[in-house]
């Protein structure tokens, strides 16, 4: 029979006594006497040493002292071997024992003052002025207690401090009832900031809208002047004869390429007068200046009347109206064709789709053919070879005759570049996400400005710039290449055909920004580009003087129309 492992045989007999292992006591007694004495002495000595060690160790139930704990921690932990922040604070600041004490009245007062100032801000935001006054009074009271103690070199008096601390604590409890905690205050401030941002955006939109409306308005003085000049023209045959009975010499000079020819297209009589007056007054040879003015039907008679009444140092002035250019029709001019489209009219005045067109693009000048007439100068004056194009919002400060001798190096136009800043490069004016624009034009190409441009009409005709202009205008029928205006198509039509001029010839920005006075002083032509034109009330006062210098406000008609 096989017995399971671990079970003893019950039939097995215990060993005899003489075969059993002797007990510890018997073995100890069998040891020699000297061995037993030596082991006893060693055991007694070990017990004595153990008792001495226990007596010298600290009580584990009591907390260690600050200095010992700090030194032990510094030695035991390698991560804390650097100097403690507690040491840095106590060394860097003149901290007294009272301030370091857990029961310091000075520290409690200072802490309460700091917290009270935070609650004062929150209470002001909630417009709880009574609570603000009480907190402020209590802050002044505690500050007075601290100041008195510091002045007399003593400690804060217990009676005064306890009363002040208790009163401030009551106010803190009241502040908690008002929910003047940090989280609520932060949320309120965030809400107020968001509200202010929305109001600021709304006001900025209003400012832009009203500024645009003011820029588009016709001042009463200009309207009055136009009416009075029209009356003078039709009742004075003498004025009419000054334009109709011009001598053959004068008519030849209008096409004489040895003279200095300037083109101005405008419906603003006073503005054009300032351009002509400032140019002739600063010219070395004003009698060699020929001005080619084009206006509309409404201002044609008053424009002729004004220039018939006034003399400009012998300069010749030719005035035409755009309606007489019958070849400028919808079959030839893409802009006129597009303006007949209902979708384009909707785009100009009310925007397309659900997103309205920005207000700055709704200026009537974008619908005026006078604004696009600059692209047809070679056809308007087929006999001329070189002209200088001037906008009506400029003032001339120097003789411009040197412009006609500038070498354009085979280019069509001479213009001042405006790429000193990134927002005057091509990507600002054109939609470079369109494949046509992206494939043909560099987005970082330098922009330039209309307003004072030297034009080589011979090169213009050879390079068919007007045809290029028509090509891009037709491609932009859906307004995807650029929005509105004459500068974007000008950048495309004259791309690679512009000679950069010295910036002193054309100083821009007087109608919307601040310009360096030294730059203004050195400038030959000052341009009031922007909405703040000098003849408007919204014009920048610091720059109006340059324009006013060339307006004769003593003129009887200007006096009657209260133009000043």
C-alpha cells in the first residue's frame, strides 16, 4: 500500500532516550565555565549599549525643530541641496520676528489691507459706492495703526489691532455675501471687455460709414459756386467768347509738344483751380504750361466760367466734357458695359448675396467715367507725345518742368512707388487666389500711386496699354480679380511698364495719415489721397493750409457762397 506523502507511519516507534537530541539547558550546562562567563559579559554589555542609544534619540511623537529638520532635509535629499526659498525671503527682506510670528498683528493687518483693495475694485465694478467707502475707511484705519507703530518704533497695540482686524473681517464676510470673489470678478471683467470690444467695433463701423458719407457729399459752398458760375456764364457773352474766339496760335499751342502738357479730369471746380494755380505759381515758365481739363455736363459751363474769370499767369487752359467723347460707349469701354448690368449695379449699391459690399467701395466716383478716363489719354489727345497726369486733390510746390525731361527707359509711365510697407504691394489690391492673377503677377510686386504720373504716349500706343486694360476689365466682370477702383486695373495694365521716380516728386497721405513735415517740405506734389479732402470739413486741419494758400477767398463769388 502506497502512503500519501507527508503522512507519518503510525506504527513507527519513537527513538530511545539515548538517541534523542539534548535540550538547550543541558547543552548550556555542558559548556565550560569560562565560555559561559564570557557570553554572559558580552550580552550584558550589549544591553547597556542599547539602553544608552535609546536614551539619546529624540521622541518620535514630538515634531522636530525647524533648524534640525531643515538641516536634515538638506543633507538627506540631493534635490534640496540648494538654498531654501525661506532663507532667501528672510534674508532679502527686513522681516522682524513679529512679522514671522503666526500671531503677528502687523502681518494680519497688511494681509487684510491687500485683500481689501481687491474687494474695493470689485465693489466699484458693481457700483456699490457705499461699500467702497466703508472698505476704504477701514483700510485707512489699519494703515494708520501700522504707521503709528512704525513711527514710534514699537509693536502694534493689541487692543487697536484686534478691533480693526475684527471690523475688517466683518466687511470681508459682507463682501462674500455680495459674491465679490476673484472668479466672479474675472468673469465680469471678461464680459465687460467683450462688450467694450463689440461697442468699439460698432463705433468704428459707424465712423467709417459717416466718414465715407461726408467724403461723398458736395459741400454747400461748392454747390452754391457752381450755380452762380452757371448763371454768370449764360448771362455773360464776354466770358463765352474767351473760349470760343481763341486765336490760331493758342489752338496750335494746345497740341505743341515742345510745351508742358498736364491732364486733369474732375467735376470739382475749386480743386481743379488749386491744381492749376499752384502749378503756374511755382513754374519757372508758366506761359509754357497747357492744362487739359475734362469734366461732365453739369460742371462744364461753370468750369469754363471760372477759368474765363481768372488768369493763371498766361497758362493755356482747355476744357472739354466727357459726354462729347461719343466713341466712349458701352460697345468699346468694358466699364460702361458692366455698369449697364443689373448685377453690377446691385454690387455697387447693395452688395452681392448676403454679404454687403464694404462702404468704401460704394463711392460714386467708381461709377464715374471721369475716374476711368485716365486709361484713354492717348485717344483723347492723339497729337501729344508726353503728358503729366494730375489728380484734382493735389497741390504743387515746385516747378514740374523737369518731369518732361526724365528718361523713362522705354517704359510707359513714371510713378512714385509705394511699397515701403507690405500693404502697398500687389497682394493688397488683387485677388491672388484667382488662377489668372496668380499665374501672371508677383504678389510682392511693388505698387505705385496715381495722382502725379509722367506718361509717354508714344510707348503707350506701341504697347497697346489701353487694350491690356480692356482685357483685364473684361475678365473682372464678376469682380473676382479685384473689387473696385482704378488703381487695381492700372497695376495690371502697366505691369512691367513703370519707371520708378524719386519719392520727392509725389508725397502721399495728407488725406488720411500723418506725414513727416520734412518730407512735406521737400515734396514737389502733395497728394491728399484718402477721404479727408482739404475742401471738406473732415479734412485734416494741419494740412489744409498748404491747399488754402492757392485759394483766393477774397473772390466775390467765394464770399457770396461763404467758402472759407
